[in-house]
C-alpha cells in the first residue's frame, strides 16, 4: 500500500511582510512563459524560494500553478512521480485520472505514465507551471530519465520551473541553444545597491537619507577595492581574522538580509 502524500508540500509558501520587492527578477521569470524550463540555481540562502513565491503572488497572469516542495524522501521514483502528478492534478483537475492508478500498480514504465499525463496536459486552456522547489534533493539517475522525457515533450502551454542548489542533470545546453531556457543564477540573486537601500530603509527602518546612502555606496566600493587589491592576497592583513573589509562582498549577497533567504 502506498504511503499517504503530505499535502502541505503542494502549497506555495506565504510571503513574509519583511520582503524587498525584486521586480527586475520577476521580469526575468515572466519570460518563462516563452520557454520550456526556468532554472533558478544558487547555493543555500540566496532567496530562491522567496523569489518564486513573490513572482507567483505578484504576477496577475492567468495561469495554473502546480507547486511541489521536495525533500530527500522523494528520491524514490514512485513517491516522486506520485507527488508530481498529484500537484498537477490540483492545478489542472483533468490531469492524473489515468496516471495515478497506473503509479499505484506494479511499477509501470515511467514513460507510459508520463505519456498519459502529457496528453492530459495538452488540453489545458491556460498556461500551466510545474514548480519544483529544492530539486537538488531528488536529482538522481532514477529520476533523470523521466524528467528528460517530460521536459522534451511538454505541450506548448506547459512550463517547468526548478529551483536548486546545483544544476540538474537535464539537457540544459540544448535548451539554452534553442532559446527554451530562462536562467537565474547566484549573481542575479545578489542584492543591487538599490535593493540594499530598500532593505535598510523599508525593512530595518533606518530611514537613511540620500546622502547617507551615497556615503554607504562609496564606503562599500572602497572596501571592495581593498579586498581585490594585491594587499588582500591570502595571508595578508586584509584577509585574516574578521576584518570588516569582507563585509561588502557578503552584504550584496541575498543570503545576508533575512527577508531574502530561503
């Protein structure tokens, strides 16, 4: 008998009030409507999940969203695909009528199950987004073949969104070459100066004036120069201990402000 599914894994997280809006990244995610795959790939703490939740809450586009928060217990193909089909069914009720009974039988070929799901998804009237959060926890050879098959046969109105700490073993180069891949990387997730200013003023409540922010930017640039100068080589005073010269490169990282972490 199959174990019951944890339904809370199918809910997108709620947005916190202490959030810095990031319209530049939401704009990039909206391009996913023209692509098969949107990939958000960055180490822990860069705000991947928060960005996805903000995008889904802020964008008023008519669409159906199937969300799945993954964990290590989903590495077994039977469990993984049961969750995937179930969250798709929650978003598009016509999906999964035939596939879920197949998954509960004696290990059917996954391509047989997915062919049924893809045919049912092809009848969707609105765009459908399958969002897989923390995909790195399940990325394994047992899952990869089915995911590649799913990705290569998605109907035009169906899009896959993956957040992960490591690039998945999927045909990314081919998708990139074909214009079917939207990417958000760690460098994109780092806070810009304007976002840092918004965090300090709107979330922390420092109420910094324009002159304060300009001084902060100049100080940050000066310290960044110090960390990249010859004097900052390994073993030099600038790179030992807990020198404040390391602050700028860390502070522009979305992992620092608590409102951006995932």
